């Protein structure tokens, strides 16, 4: 295998790779949470040591704290190719969807319909389904193909009509890994006047989405999976953010950033988020390609190429094995490297076995309980999931394949 980029260009920015206790261990639980880059750690430390105090105040240290938070918002807007008014930070994606479900519940009425999927992490479907039950809305479930776990567009089209007011679906599932056609789904939704909430948590670590191209009304992801702090990022079309009922304090109604984040901002983590963009800028410089900037995609394309090269031997191995059922497509361009396998042994047991070979992986249903049932897999049996990102090394992929060979 010839990797397009030497992974040391990426790995030097992650202190975890120099950690003695982690030496020899290959990390395949990135879909659970990626390592944090130095650029984020530095900003986090700086915020706490230089001015852990109320931001946006009247004295210099407080103004500086506010400016660092603004940098967090601006940097994420630049990466996602949207105006900064789109950017909201909440405690987690689960908390953000909970708030959104509440807000939509105040504007939707009995007789309206919503579309949800059974491929979603429960975070992107549970609160909305609960809200729909309370409000007497019609719930239409876009179901996966039970054999593959894929969401098929034709099945979605059959559910869509002008009664549908809200659609929640994943950009990629954290088990299936297949990339759903977000732009196509959002365009169809717009035609009938439905709003879209896209869960990008399992996709964003592999390529920051160009939100202007995708056309989603709301796009969510968790920055602890994109090399940053433990936060949920919620990008919302500002017109929609203004139209949804205020979920914050009544006197903050006119402050867009505060209307849909009742938890209040985590100042240091928002400031530290700017480090995610700084990491991408630094590696773009090292690779001698343009930094990601308002729709400039060269870096993210290069990271995807790196992942695809790493994925090739793993998928080849899994296709040749009669001991695993690969969940999702084996088309490398159509998926992210979150690879789930249905095996004879429960996923959790296999993850334990892999740990004996210094592989960090995980097993279970990963909060996608409804998908397990939809694929006729006992959620308690679950899947074995191995997930990686662009900083993974070729040798680690071979370590995984050799370990799988022994434990399966
Ligand atoms: C696809 C997906 N959506 C949503 C979530 C929930 O994110 P958070 O932990 O920020 O609440 C996760 C968490 O693992 C996830 O994998």
C-alpha cells in the first residue's frame, strides 16, 4: 500500500501518539471520540490560565476571552462555509437535539408529519419521536434495507409529501458508515417545505461538510470527534434560528446565539474549538495545499484519499472472510472508515479479545438500537466496530487485520 501522505505529518500534532502508556496500541475507536490535537489543547490551557473569567466584559482580560470565543465561532463558520450566524455551541449533540425537538414541538401541529430513520443514533431520533408522540404528529420511519443497513433514496421518496414538516436523518450512520445523499434529500425536502436536521457526527471527522453546498437547515456534529473539545456544534440557518421559539431566557430573545442553547456556553471549550481550524491550517501548510476556507475543499479531499488508501486492505480482508458480515457498502468512495461487523460472537466479547492484541476497538449497539432491530441483530449481541481517521498508520491497519484473523 502506498499512502498518499506520510501520517507523521498529522501525528506530530497529537500528544497521544507520544504517550508512553499508549505505545504499541492501535486506536480503532475514533468514532467514539478522536484524539485531541495540540492546537486545541493549547487554546484550552491558555483560556484557563490567562483568563478563566466572564468573557465580553469591560476590562482587557475579559475582552480577550470574548475575542477567543468569537474566534471559535468564526473558525468553525470558515470550515463549514457558512456565515458565522449559523454557528451555535451546546453541551453535546444529544443536548442540542433535545432542545431542537422541544422548539419544533412548539410550532408543529397535529396533522403534520415528520420523517425519522432507523439508521440514526438515538440522539437524532429519540427526542423528536417523543415530541411527535406528545403532539399527535404522524411519524413516518424511513427504514434501512435489512440486509445491508443502507437507507435507500426511493424508500424516502415514497414517504415524502407536503404533510411532512420535519426530516431527521444521518449524513453517515455511526455503525453503517455509508454516506447518505444529503444534498439530494435536502433538495427534495425543500420542494415540499420540510425542514431538515442532519446528524453529521459520524461524518464530520472524515471531512468537514460544505454546508452551503449541502443545503441542510440544521447540521449537527460533536467536536470531540473532530479532534476538539467535548461539545456539540449546531449549525442552523439563521432565518430558521430566528423563527423557532426562544428556548433561552426571555430577555435574551434578540441574541441569536443564545436562543437555542439554554445550557449556556462553555467559554473555554468554545475558545478551544478554534484549534480545530488551526490544526487543519497547519497540515494544509505542510502538505503545500490551500487551507480550508469558505468552500476550498482540497485539504478535506486529501484526507479522504488518505483514509480510502488505508481502508482498501481492511475491506479486501473482510470481503475475503466468511466469518464476518460487513455492515454497509464495500464501495470505498461511498463510505467513511467506520467499519462494523456482525459476527458469531457478540461485539463486546470480540472487542475484549482484540484488546489482547493491543487493538482499541469497541462492540455493542452504539446507541443505534433501532438499526440493530431493523437488521435483525439482537442489540445485546451487537456489532464489532473498528473506526479510524486520516492519522492512522498503515502498520496499524495490518496490526488490526492480523488481530482479527486470530480472534474471529
Ligand atoms: C452518529 C452520532 N450521533 C450523535 C451522537 C451523540 O453525540 P453526543 O455524544 O455529542 O451527544 C453520537 C455519539 O456517539 C453519534 O455517534
